[in-house]
């Protein structure tokens, strides 16, 4: 049968509509994640300045409350988007996030800050954004679309670590919350007018998809991985801002540490993205990167307040973190069959945010009871457990092999 002009297009090339949709959705993800990441390097110090903020356990809870709400609501938002539509669900979630940002900006004490952070997290649309990206792209380019969104989130994270301390010095942390609320409102307009409506699709019973996803050993390994990665990240930022301040770096100048650290990590990691995608290499690269993550935590634990050691530990950490953050979502999209991909992404996103909550609250308690070394030891233990799980993991299938069998061990 002769092929049409559309069929003759190289299958690995995104269409203009796919590129435009992916770019808009990456922008929406970036704007929303900016609201999370930009306060990460400064929120602990701000929380300490509020009434009730001298309890490190409460500081950790203020950092982690966002993740707890996200973890609880990712799957309900995904199910709702199947019924009312992706775009309305995303717009509603962004409105809730904006309201939480304004509440956090006003917060007169740490309890109100926790309430604002919880309301921010209640706008749990990460999985819906990824599901919409899947709706608007073909199977053969979907991994690339997911990677583009993941890379945008990674770039937003890098920008936030540098911009957060600068903005905190200029407009204060409450001003940052107002800014992120305004950006969320702008993202609603992007969703409304920039992103096309997805094609109508019949959706499988979500309970069946949920059971299938939880029965898949490969996906469960990745779910634990994103949980561990973000638990370690948020645990780090319960203590690192204080460590830098105690080492003689004023909070408004913390960017002078983060900027060179991130520049080094990007230069190291960029050449490795192609290696992750090579058939048969994914598991080995993943294992080596997790081991590097554990080494970075050992360096930080042994720093003893030494600024050069802290900087070295952070540089090694972000080399590992950036590679893992960008590659894990693409691996999920490869392992999960199309029929359950939205549910798989929802579970994956929920575990990511649960990790944020557990890492931040756990680190706050450990810092209060046992000191900084216990925080880094907690992170290293999670990395070792993850490494053990990856040792028996299958290599991710090539991008074209998008129907990896569920339940494989």
C-alpha cells in the first residue's frame, strides 16, 4: 500500500505541532516548578526568622508540606483530568498553587507558612501535564517530549538555586512567593491559549491501570528511585543553607556557590545523556550515577564546616542529580505501555513529592536530634538502598520499544 506524505515523514522527527505543544507544556512545567525550586535555597533561613521557626523539625515540615500535598493529590488530579479534561484540570491546579503562594507570602508565623506551602502543593498537576504531553505526541517521539520537559525542569532548578538567594536579598522571600503566584497565573493563560486540546480518547478503568502499574517491578524500582532522589535533595536543603552561612557566606551571596557548582555539573553531565539512551547501557549508567550520589553525601558529611569540602560535595551531588532528574522520567515512559502510561507517570510523580516530604521532615527531625552528619547519613542510606534495587533492574527498552511487558521482574 503506498504511503501518504504524512506517513513518509521520518518517525523520529517531531512535527511542528508536537514541538509547539511540547514547548508550551515545558514552559508551564518550568513556571510551576520555579515556584517550588526558587524558595528551596532560602526557605529554611526565612522560616527560622518567623515566630516558631527556631524548631528545625518545623522548618523541615515547612519545606516538606508542599511535597506531602503533591504526593496525595497527583493521582486524584490525574483521574479528574480523564473526566473533565487535561486543560481544565491543569488550569484549576495552577490557580490553587497561586493561592497558596499568596498565602505563604502573607504568613505571619511558621504555621501559616506551612498552610501556604500545603495549599501550593494541592495544585498537583505534574502528572496531568505529562499525560497531556503524551496525548499530544506520537509514541515514537514521546520519550523526546518527556525528556524536553524534564530538561526544562532541570534548567529551572539550576536557575532557581542562583536566582533564589539574589531575589531574597532584593524583595525578600515573601516577595518571591508573590512572584511565583503571578507566574502561575501567567501559566494558566499559556495553557488556555497556547496548548491545543488533546484528541478524545477512551480511557481504561483507572483501578485496573493502577493495579498493573503497582505490579510492575521495573516501574517500582524507578518509583523508589525518584522518591530517594528528592528525599535526598530536600534533606540537603534543610541544612546546606545554614552550613554555607556558618562557613562565612552571607545568604544573599549563596548564589556565588551554587552558580559555579551547577556550571561544572552541567558541563560534566551533558555528554552523558547520549550514553543513557544507548541500548544496554541504561542500568550501568544509572548504577554508577547513584554511587556518585552516595559519594557526594559522604564528602558533605566529612566536610566539618569546611567551605571547600562543602563546595566539592555539592558539585559531585549535582553532577549525579542532574543526570538522574532528566533521565528517570524518560525511563518511565519507556517501561510503561501506552494504555497505563498516564497512571504510571502519576504514581511516579506522587513518589517524587512524597520523597520531598519525607526528606525535608526527616532531615528536620534528624538535625534537631543528632546533627548534620545524621542528615547526610540518612541520604546516603537511601542511595545505597536504591543502588541495591537497580542491581536487578532490566535495561530500559530502546525508544521505539514502547510496549515493555508489565509485571516483568
